[in-house]
C-alpha cells in the first residue's frame, strides 16, 4: 500500500496539474523542495530523464517518487526542442523563437510528450508510461492559461491554443492527462491488491 509519493519536479505548472488530478485520491503527492532538488537531465530520452529525476528524489526522501519529463516536439524543426524544451524555454523568447523559426513554413505539426516514471524508495522503476498529444503550432501567442508552451499549441480537433483552454479541459485530453489516467489505474490496482 502506498500512501504518499514524492513528486520529483520543481515546475509549478506540473505540480498544480498533479494536485488537481489527485485531489480526491487517498494517495497524497508531495512536491520536492527546489532547495534540495536539482537533477542534471543527461539522458537522451524523455523516459530516461524521468527515471534520473525519480531516482534522485527517492534517494533524497527515501520515499516512493514520481517524475515527469515532458516537452514539445516540432516536426519542421526536426522534433526540437524535444528533451531540451525546458532549457530552450528558460533562455527566454522560447515561444517567439519557435514562431519565428516556422515563419513561412506550411508544416506546423507538433506534439507534446509526457513520460512518467514511478520508483520505489530503493530507486527501482515500478511503473512507467509515455503519452503523446498531437496538434499544430499557432501563428501567434494566445491565451494566459496553463504554462510553458501552452499559448502556441493548438490541439488536434480544437481551434484555440491550450493557453485559451480551461485547465480542466486540458487535463482531460493532454499528454499529461493521459499519462495521469494510466497512473491512476496502476495506483488503484496496487493499493487494492496489496
Ligand atoms: P522538472 O524537470 O523539475 O519537472 P522542468 O520544467 O525542467 O521541471 P522538463 O525538464 O520536463 O521540466 O521540461 C519540460 C518543458 O516542456 C518545460 O519547458 C515545460 O514548460 C514544457 N512543457 C511540458 N509540459 C507542458 C505542458 O503541458 N504545457 C506546456 N508546456 C509544457
């Protein structure tokens, strides 16, 4: 039976999506403090980086730990920024840089990826998933909801950016929403069967 999981992220946007998703759950997620958590993301895949973050958090807290590694992949930019999405964004102008790079391009296809990895207190991976959310890069930055690249991503089947979407709708259909649903099923399964 797992009652508390350390959330191995310092990204406030991710933390609030996890908090909302699990507000009616018995299992509680406790975000790790940014003062003690700074994990170099040296792997070459989303799942690899999520594993590094989860293992470091488990090592610090001696608890179960869940990490999220995610990013935006733009087809016309050779799937970049991909695993470098955070660094690309932090350097500022991240949104504008993508719009400028796509100026005049007829291919605006893109997708978000969310990899989640759950480890036990010994750092062994006990569950993982990787989920995708397809869409297009908008012509302009629009909306102030969500976080990160949300104001330039138009999900497939919609005609507004995620920055203009209500968070509850994003959380139902997004890459992270899908990954969290898989996680909920796993946690219900192990807590019922333990
Ligand atoms: P942690 O490593 O502490 O979790 P981080 O922000 O560095 O925080 P990542 O390394 O996974 O997280 O980088 C993810 C990047 O992709 C980051 O710039 C986010 O803003 C962006 N991103 C991820 N999910 C997103 C979403 O749902 N909407 C918009 N941008 C997102």
